[in-house]
């Protein structure tokens, strides 16, 4: 018996789980947004400025389901490249692509010995900022950030032994957040920035735990053009 194309389509749709559908939708939205950003930068291609940026990340987890947990800041890093439209105008648009670490640290007593845990997640961050460049070199910026989880390392230290485990099982690979910050430009090349990343997507893929990324970033940028 030969299946019709309609029947094959129905079978295909049935095997797409809700989780897969969410992933497909997120991928489509991200693709559209990236295309929109690239189109915008193409319009301003004659006045584009670009460079490299790197700095320190001070990350932790936040949310209702983690309020009572005794978690500490996990220091890390971010590094990548940025592009900005018309940086000498009062208003500009900035985006970039960065590798960034996020996570937490914790320390507690277990059987009268210290149990230490550190979760370090490696993300690919794509922020899109609307930027106000004030006279005197100061600037304010805010906008969304789209992130993709590359990998996660959980480090456990107990009784003099240390073990690392790399895994993304059970994790939500896509994150979206709101970013706001302030910067100062030293002449034409160097600038300093500080911003806060407020994660909006739950870190767990299939559970209802309300746990999110929270990150303070301090960075130094070098403008090539």
C-alpha cells in the first residue's frame, strides 16, 4: 500500500514532540532576528565600527526556586567581537558574538567535611543593544540577548578528591535575557563597559523549576575601526 503525501506529513507531525517543536520555533525566531540585524547593519555599512571585547563575568543563578540556596558568585570570562552603527551619533545600534561563562559556586558541610560544587556553563551570546552616546564619552545601552549553551562543566570537590563532569543533559540549550549597562569611551579606540544580564529563560529543559542566569559583566573593548 502506497502512502499519500498527506499521510506521510501527518505521521511526521505526530513524531515531533513539544520539546522539539519549541526548539524549532526558537531556532526560527533567532534566524529571523539575526537576518534583521544583518540587514540593519548592511544599511549602515558605510558608517560601521567594529572591534574586539573581553572581560570578567560574575555569574550566579537566580529565581524563586533557588532563593533559599546558599550559592556564591562564579567568576568567569567573556570574549568576542562587536560591530556598531554610527558610534559618533547620539543613537546607535550595537551587536556582537561572544563566548561567555555563566553558573554558580557553592560550599556546604557534608559529614563534617566541605562539599564544594561549581557549575560553569559555556554560552555563545548574541546581544543586540540600542545605545545612547552622551557628550563626554559616556554611553547607556540596553536590549535583548540571545544565547546558546555550548557545554556545561560540573566540578565537585569532596574528601580531597575532585571530579569534573561535562554534560548538557536536561539543560535548556537556548537562553534569552535582558541586558542593560553603562560605558565610557577613551578617545577613538578604547572603551570600558559594565552591564547586567538578566536571564528570562528557565535553565531546565523539561522541568518547571524557576531558575535563571544572572551575570554582571565588566569589559574592555578595543575599536579597530
